[in-house]
C-alpha cells in the first residue's frame, strides 16, 4: 500500500491527500511531527534529503515534493486527463504549477505561516505577493472553469490549497468572484476531502 508521510496542517501535504482522494487510491498516513523535528531525523532524511514533507512511498518508488508527487500520481493512477501529454495543454499545466510554487507558496503560504505558526517572514510583503497571484488567477478564471486544458488537472490541485487557506494569512477572497466559483467547483469534485482551515464555500 502507498505510504504518505505528511502533517495535517501542511497545505503541500494536503494537495497529495486531496488528489489521492479524488483518484480513489487507498494509502496509509505516516504522520511526521514537524514541531518535534521528525523531519530532520536520519530516517526521514533518507526518504527526502531536503527534510520536507510530503513524501510518497509506492513500492520501490519514493517521491518527494508535492508537485512531483502530483505528477507521479497523475501518470501512475490517473486516466490521462489530470496531466495531458499533448504539448500545449501540458505546458498550460506546468505554468500553473509554477504559480503554485511562487506567488502562492512565497505569498499566500508564507502569510499563513506568519499568522498561524508564528514564522518570521515579512507578513506585508508576503500578503502583497500572494495578492498578485490571486489577481492573476481570478482574471484567468473569468471565462474558464478550470486553470488548464479545459478540465480539472493537477494544476487545480496544486493551486487550490493555499488559495482556499488565504484567509488564514489575513488575505480576503471576497473580492475575487471568479476564484470563489472555482473553489466551489473544486469542492464539488467527486471524492473531495477538505482540511482544517478551509471553509466550505458550497
């Protein structure tokens, strides 16, 4: 059985839990206590030398980094739609994976980390950078239901958690109607599971 090393409050780990649920793939949760430093122990560093979560074990395959895990799961267990192989839609997906690792991670996620976990990032700078990403997403979704390829893909799964968690970083979504409709669409996907801190926008 697949093993997922994660922490319940990690947005990046939630991406993987959400995608596994949408794929209806069974797995075993392997909790990693970040506050206790479990991620810096030799056993975990052998799985991921960066000392981060999530990490996925699937037989002989060990995959770390949430984006890489989404790619792996899409090709291993998806039906081909979650990560199209045609060049143009694949590039579209990659573009939004990049947004999830830039404006959303260094903006929204860091603002949340300051407010929720007391991390010492620049709150205002993080909020402003996150808002710039939300503006781009909201404009892109004005006439689209999904971020890429005209259908749900791992681009949506990668971007969704920290957007939906933005209020925990004191960033409002009330002025982003297209994003709110997109959030509701994600929450309506068969198999959807939530996490602490994400409101039900249905």
